[in-house]
C-alpha cells in the first residue's frame, strides 16, 4: 500500500506540473527552387513539367491562381539525342488515366530504341541560370505472366491473390518500380515500391499480393525498368514523406539528377514499363 501511495503521489505531482513550453524557432529565409519532372515515355511526345518549390509553411491554396504561382514559364527547354535537338515549347498539355500535367511539350515523339542517351538543357528566364541532366533509354522488361489463385482455405475461398512474373537479366544490376492499382489507374496505388534484382539469385522474379481480391475485381499491374538515378530519387522522395510525418525524424534530402546554376530539384529519366490488366475470374 505504501509503495502504491508513493507512486500515485509522484504521478499526481507530475500531472500538476506544466510540462509544455512554447518555443519560437527562427527559420532561415527560404529561396524558392525550380523543380523539374521530365519522364521520357517511348512513343509519346517529349514533355516536361517545370515548377517552383514552396516554403514548408507556405499557404499555396488550390485557387484559380495556383498554376500561375506554381508553374515556371518562359524558359528555353531543349533535349538533345542522336545528333538532333528538339525544343519543348511553353504550352500546357494533359494526359488522363493517370492524370498528368505538363507545361513544356515538343512536336516529336520519344524514340523507342534502347540505349539512346538524352541530354536536357533548360535556360531559365530572367537570368535565372541553367539546368542540365542526362539519362539513357533502358530496354523494357516485359511481364511474362499474371496468375491469380483463390485461397485454399475453405473459410476464405472467395478471396484471391495475384502473382506477377518477370525474367531478369542477372548479368547486370537492374532496378524496378512495382505499381499495382485496383479498379482504376487513377486510384491510390495498392502497391508502390522499389526493388533491385540483387535480392534474388533466380532470374524469374515474382511480385505478389495478399488474398484480398474477389471475383470480378480489376487489377492493373505495372513493372517499370528504371535507372539508378530514378531509383535514388523516388526512394528519397518516399523517405522525405515519411520524415515529414514524424516530428522526431531527421529531414531527408531529395536526391536529384538535375543540376546547374538554377539550383534545381527533380528528375530527368526515361519511363519504360510494361502494364497488364487482369480481371479476377476471367
């Protein structure tokens, strides 16, 4: 009883204390940075999104002026490959399913030939400096097969899983991004993760789901064959999101592959993928 009384008395004294303090933190002045996102998709036009970053506590409400305040216009954007240079013109374009926005678009289509090197050059307006980057078109790694099966447990035999198989070239290090959407390509991905083939000694790699699908469900599988630059960039973005949700986490810098006097952030890469649509039970 005495020990319990002492414990309760100590607890009461702690709860009576004011254990919170207001702290004013002086943040350094923030200078907005140009942000580049350019994904070269074989067979589609050369397109690029050039925007500006915001300070952490900026209020960038989605009103009618959002695009004007966010997009960085009037830049000179060129992409050089195979001895030719294409200019991307400052005009808005959209793509649906999934929704994408671009503010620089070229007149030509991205060649589908693997091994082509691409050089990006951006001259920013108002003597804002330049941005450069390079990337290489990788070969597509096709999806060999998508197989679904129902749970063998008779208590859950209406639930199915999906296994997606690819064949990996183990003579080199490869990087992949796996995207899985249910019902729609515009829905939030049910799986979105990065992986390198160094985890597997078998050239056949399988990506799976749990038994959480039912007959008639639609599954969109996508396997992206990505560069190390894109792997590092996407991983750093994901880590930054996680750190932002944890007040005790160390800030995570974005690993960009764009550089120049414009002090940019972002990614310039080729987007090579195979996609398969499966309906459970059909």
